[in-house]
C-alpha cells in the first residue's frame, strides 16, 4: 500500500484475536513451505538404489561361464560408493591367482629337481628324482622329505568300495540271465568269450556286446588292477634289498614282496564313474559299461582326484609326491598309511598334531618310531630357517637350499620348507602333558598359549628341503590392475608370501608400473627417505606395517604419494589393520577384495567389501557386499557401474533439492501479494501429490537408466572415473547453483503468470492452474535438459505425467460438486486452455526458465570436447 508516496507494510488491524491469527498464519506457513524438506527423496533414492542393484545383478558381462556364477549383490544401500573408491586393497592367492596349485620344483639334499613345464595345468615329474626314489633306501633325507609331505597335512582319501563295479550275470538254462531278465539271443560261447576277454584285458568287439545292469564285477582285485594298468606304463617291482626300517618306522602292514598298487585311486575313480553312469538307466547297451582296456584308460584320466584337502597347496604337494611313488593311502584319527617305492604300505601312529597358525606360520606332526617320537614340520622359509639347529646354520646344504628358495620365489612360486627332529620320550611326554593341559583352558588366550607352546618344541630342526608350487594368474588380471591404476586408484596388494615371490607377482600381474621406481621400506629411515618421492611403487615389510599402525608421519606421507603398495608376510589381522589405517589415517574410500575365510576381517573393515567365490570356500562371498566370480570383473563393476551409479544419484539429489526449492519459492513470492495471509492459490490435492506422484517417477527412471558415457568409453578411458573418485558432481558449489536456479525459475513462473493475468477477470483457482502447469513444464524441461541418454521409455514417462497432470485437473474439476470448496472451480481448466494467453504464457515461461541452464550445459560440453 502506498500513502503520500511511501510504502506502508500490510498490517492486519481488524483482527479480534491477533495472537491466534498469528499462530494460524505461522501454521499455514509451515504447511506451505514444508515441501522444502525433501521427505520423498529418501524413498525415491532407496528405489533407485534397489533398481540399480537389480541391473548390476543382471549384467551378462559380469557372468563367468566356467564357474556358472554371476555377480551376487548382497547390499542394496551402497551402489554409489562403487563410483567413489580411492584405494583398492587386494589379497593375492585365489584373488589375483587361480588358486589351482601345481607342483613344479623341489630342492632336496642340495639338489634342485624341477620338471619341464610341458603342460601348464599339470605337474611334470623330474626323472632324475624319480630314479632316486625308486630305491630311496640309500637316501634317508629324500625319504623323510616325502614322508613329511604325506604326514604333515589334512588331506583325506576318499575310498569307494570296489563292489560298486559291474556284474556280467551268468549263463544258465540255455540263456543269459542278469537280474530278472533273460536273453535267449546270447549264446554260451559268446558269453564265455566276452568274460575271458575282460579278464585278459583284451579289446571287445562292439558288435558282440550285450545288455547288463550295475552290480559287482566277478573279477578278482588283482584282475581289476591288471585291466586298468596301461600296457606301456612300467609297474614298480619290489626292491631286491631287505625292507629298510626307515629310521625306526613301525613295521609294515604288508610283506616286502606285496604288489605295489599305485592305481588304487584309479580303481576308486573307475568305480565312481561307473556308478554315476549306471544310475542314469537300469538297462543300457553293454558298450556303455563293459570295462574294456580303452574305455577304462579314458575313465581313469577323466575322473577327479580321490583326495579331499583343506587347501590347494596341500593337494598339490600330495599329488607331487605321488609322482614319485609316495602315495597317501589312508588317514585315520590316530594313524596315517602311506605307500613307498620299497614297501607296499606303511602305517605311522600319530602322537600329536600341532596345527598351523598365523603367528608361527608352520605346522607339525609327531609320529612314533622305534627311535622315539619324530617331529615333522613344514612352513614358511622364515619360520623354518630361524628354528634350525646350530649345526645346520653353518651347513653348506642349508645355504644351498636358501638359494633355491630365493630362486623359486623369483619365479613367482610359492615356497614351503620341510624339516624334522627326533624327540626323546621324556621330552615328548612333558610337552604333551603341558600342551593337552592348555587345550583344556577355557580362556580366550588359549590359542596364543598353544601357539607359544608349540613353538617351544619346534626348535633345533634339521632341514630336509623346499618345494616350489605354482599358482597362475587369473585371466585379465594385468589388464584390470592397469585400468585401476589409470583410473587414479591406489592399489594395495596384501599377501602372506615372502618378499621375492610377492614382488615377482606384483611385477608380472601389472601391479607395479615398469617405468616407476620401486622403494622397499624396512624401517623408519627408509620411510623418511621415501616420503620425499612421489608416484613410487612401495613395498612394506612387516616392520614397516607396524610403523604404519603406529601412525609414523614419514610413512604416512610416503604412502599418500605412492602409486601402488605391496605388503608381504601379512597375517589376516594385519590385513584388517591396514584397511583401518587407510580408512582413518589416509582418509580414503576403501574397497577390499579377497576369496578366503582369512580375508573376511579385511572385507568387513572396508567401505566396500568384494568377495570372490573361489576354491577356498564361500566365507568371503557370504561376508561381502558384492560377490564376484573373477577378479577381472572388478574393472567393469567400478569403472562402469560404479561411475553410472554415482553420476545418477548425484544428479537426482541435486534435482530434488532444485525442484523443492522451486515449488516453495513460488508460494513464497505469492505471499507478497496476498497480505502474508499464508493462503495457497495452488490446488491443495495437487500440491500434496506433486512431489510424490507427478515429479517423482521421472527422476527414478533417469536415476536408473541414464548414462553420461557409454560402457565402452568408460572401459577404454578409465580416467573418467575421477568424476566420482574426486566427488565432482555433488559439491556445495553445485548445490548452491541448483538452489539459485530453482529460485530464478520460480521467479519466472510466478511473475510471468502474474503479469500475464494482471487486470484480467481470471479467478483465484485459474491463477493456480497457470502456475501449476508452468511448474510441471519447467521442472520436466529442467530434468530433460540434464538427461544424456534418451530412449523411448524415458520419453514415454515424461509425456505420461504431463498428460496425467491435465487429466487430473480436467477430471477432478469437471466432476467436483458445487460448494465443495469456496468459489468452486467447475470447468475452470476448459476455460483456461481455450484462452491463447495460457499457451503464450507457458511458452514464455519454459524458454526464460531453461535458457540459463541449457546455455551453461552446451558451453561446458563444448569446452569439454575441446580438451
């Protein structure tokens, strides 16, 4: 109001209860402006995340045909974090590698025995070592070495009774009888001919075969061995020398002249194969079942190994020993039976087993011999070499074995050292009593006390030898690590291997960039020196890892500047500690990936945990956020899906804040012209439905399907991942920009409508229809300008809600009863759209509102394309 040229504020002077009116006005403002708080945003974002996870789960590019596994998304709340990762911490064995261990090399008694790598998937026997093992009577170290391998593990032998073989039936009463069936077309001569051929291992004419069913083949055990043995494979004969006592081993369960039947596993394998095939049908052609020589040899090589092992390392060692006629026959609760080249069988009484733990990094078994208890120990080279007896420390043979250990590690082989020690009866009894007493201790320190106690007796060892086991890299690992580096991620490799093995894997896998220097940090001095360099490949020793846990400033500075980091000789608890260090001290967004139960603490400590469903079980896959089948899928999960999820959610957050500020500002501007009464000129039902129906589904579609870049481009240009890694799309600056844009567009919407209808006869509700229609047009156009990937589904959903907007007003205002609201707006929409001012007004509003945003987007895209 104006009086004498001065603006006079509107004041309500005629209210009988101004205080009550003030409270009512305050409540009205709360109702009008509550839309500023995006309550529906939470539900919308959860829907978007769930749908994003659905599409990630159904990505065919993340399916591994070999294992028949696709990605398993076990968390629905963190897909956007896949696009903000700054540090990737990975296990090695089973994660970067296949975890299919192959026995490649061994060094025994100062001599290196390595097989030629003819078949990359199969160990190749060293003929030089094989010749020595055929009469290991004169080589006690060699005998103890292989015995140590067979006894010092948890491998179990699967025995399948040979009674599951086949039955040929009988010929009686002039016909061939098998079970309840009789066949008169089979002559007795033909039947006898076939039985003789099977017993003699001869080839049977396929035309002479008949019908049989599964049961028990009437052949002796030796006959079956004869059938299965290959003609060109020499069968070891009994040694002409007297049976050695093997340094006091218990007497053999069989005589020295007993036949050596290594093909025990073949018999079990054949039985399993036949049983499986037979169960498919009661009656099948005899050609499917008769164990002819050719067929049995093929079955022998098709079936799986009869051993069950807790780790692939142990299985590889057992199979490697079997190449030299040291075979594990049976493992019982208190004994282990093996087959040696000189004797058919030997049974060892197990007195005590000292299991492996991460502190000792070794395991031992104590068996009884005629010379007293004998301890066999195997473990990491550092754990074995440091516990040798004083005489061995100066032994040239030990020095030679150490060189072989370094040589194997340089090849990337996993090394294990084997040692032994005789114990007196008195010493063993005292130790066993103390050890069993600690085992009964119910306290939480029992495991630590058992480890310390076991370490007391594992001293003064005599070194036997070392093995080298190959664990090949998975397909696509070098390419994946290279892509992660190009994306600006700092990759850490955490492994329990020794330095040489870990460094070789880091180089061959592409973790270490070949043009960047490698810095090994062993102590604080090395950390201070490395802190001045940037972009290095850093190797942390166990001592340096402890410095990191102690928050050493120099080491922290060096790690922040490093390109990649390798930590060797890591325990599971140390891996989790490193993850927490990177999270809390380096302030990174951490992704941890592993495949075994020992990786679970590390996976659960990270922001995003990735588990691989590998050969070490499903513990990691069950405890993670995302389970993958292969490491190479990590590149697509982060660089493609992670980037998309971050981009989509960041865009949707900003859009919701813009949209709500836009709606509230329109109502706020109206208050300047209605005496600050708090009245709302927009239809109340439409105002409630607008944020949760009319403008909530379009953002969901955009948040699930929009793509700022194609998957191919994101894969080929990993550097684009920096958008999420550096959080470039959701910042206070962009938040302020969108809020200001919302206020600007609200001003355009209100004042264009106000000026277009100035001094007209249009009523209160028609003005609201003008503004409501302009709001949905502008908000939809604002979102459409930001869409980078248009398709018919998205266009259809935008068009649908615009039509729904008009349908609501036409349907509701046509059917509304007179007097339902004051000044009922019956047929108001028809009157408004028939006026040309309505369409001119809407066109002006859309153009003026969108021009700033559209111009800025075009300018930024142009500048981006010029780079």
